[in-house]
């Protein structure tokens, strides 16, 4: 990040890269520990929509993985994701809207 900043790059998004040759366990470990990436102080993008990590656990084809995708999107948001890369945009936006409502409620309880 320091090198990028010295070169004038200001807009950096962190993508831990789910899939891409990782074992199933590695993908779930990354998701479980997604909050660790917050120290970078950059938006975290998660791309898990219809991924093999959902298909394999649910034993479903990609086209039938919307429910699993939405469930893991909510977990990713809880762990610090700020950007969801998704095939099903409407459903992802609904998930984000519900997450924002929940987070707003949490912030009020902290005050």
C-alpha cells in the first residue's frame, strides 16, 4: 500500500480472492477471518456469488445457489466486507439494505 501511495494510487480495494484454486476449507477460513483485513483501512470486496464453496457444501448447481450466496453475503458484511461482487444484484442490494438497517440499530444501542 505504501508503494502504491507513493506512486499516486489512492483508490485501493482489498479482495482476498475466494476460489481461484483454493481448497474449500481455505475459502471458509478466509471468510471466517475476513475481519483481519480491516487493518488495511481499505474497502473489502468479497466475490462469493454462486462459487464452488457454496455449490459443494449444498450439493447444488450454481444457478440454485442464491440462498447460500445471500447467507454468506450477510456473514461477509458482518465480517467487514463493504463491496459484494454478485451475479444476483437485486438480492445482493436487499441483503446490504438489511445489513445497513441492522448496523444502524447497533450504532444506536452503543450511544
